[in-house]
């Protein structure tokens, strides 16, 4: 009952965070974290209980990020990383552990880099980029994994580690797997084309993404993002042609 109550608080808090109700969201998720911490402490050998803490602190860190509290976001995401790292080492074949750890390491690296703490950021970024390069080139990689690989290798704030051609390769694979019908994938593909200076292709990918959203849908962050990608890259295409 305590576990279910904590998970319900966590999910409720996450939903409130998506709606911008940050104070209530954070109170609920912090209460959930305390309960899940206690449950894990009472059963220290239970990896599932430990992994629930990872999900809780990751969610808390993301909502603190939405609320523009970078320090708390970094602290909670780093805590989630510290909880997960030994689980991933103990269970190297557990794909879920590696996927989430690589994502968390990338987020921690970016927050550290944005704070000017580049020396601290680099080991996290190196681990994330190396992991997602392996994942991205794995034949069994899924669309969500490929999308995260694009973000990790193409958008890391430790800029010397960026690999834009790899990001485009992964985005193209994700688009193929989703049969060109996933607007979120097309947004990532637009970004990957832009990273590589292919502005006309980026605009076309964003245009396809907009076309794949049902016309009756209400305005959304996804539609806004795709529209921005289209407008920006269309302008860059025109400017590039004018320079010739």
C-alpha cells in the first residue's frame, strides 16, 4: 500500500508538472521520493525498489528543470544517476538500466556544462555519447533509443564530443523504422539535418512532420516545435541560395 501510494503521488505530481502546476507537483513528488527511499532502505537487495527511486528522482529533476531551478534539477538528476550506476554495473545485460543511465548522464553533463563546470561535465558526456553511439549502430535499436541517441551525440553541451553525422544517421534510421509517419521523429530528423548544414532537407522533414499531425488536433508543443524548425530552416535555405 505504501508503494502504491508513493507511485500514485509520483504520477500525479508528474502530470501536474506537465500542466505547469510546479509547487503542487514538486510537493507530491518529493513526498513520493521520501516514501520510495524508505521502502528501498528496508529492502536493500531489491533492485526493482532501487530502480523506482531512479524514476522518482529523474522525474523530480525534470520538473525542477521546467520550473527553472537548475541547481535542484542537477542535484536530483545526479542523484538518480548515482543510484542507477551500480545497478547497471551489477546487471550489464539489463538494457533498461543502460538506456536510462546514458540519458541521465547526458542530462547531468549538459547542466554542468551550462553552469561552466566543463571538467565535471566531460566524464558524464563521454559516457553518454559512447553508450548511445553503440546503441545507435545496433541493428536492434528501437525508435525511442535512436531518438535519444540523436540527442546524446548531436546536442551534448560538451561540444568537442558532438558527432553530427552520427546523429543524422540515427535520425534517418528512426524515420525509416517509423515509416516516415512519426512527427516527433521528423522533428529530430529536421534538427539532425540542420546540424549538418542541410537546411533544405531539414525544412522538408519538419514540413512532413507538420503534415503528419491530424489537422483537427489542438495546438501543441510538438506542432510549435515543428513549425519553428520549418520556418528557421526555410529561411536558412533561402539565405544559402542567395549567397551563391
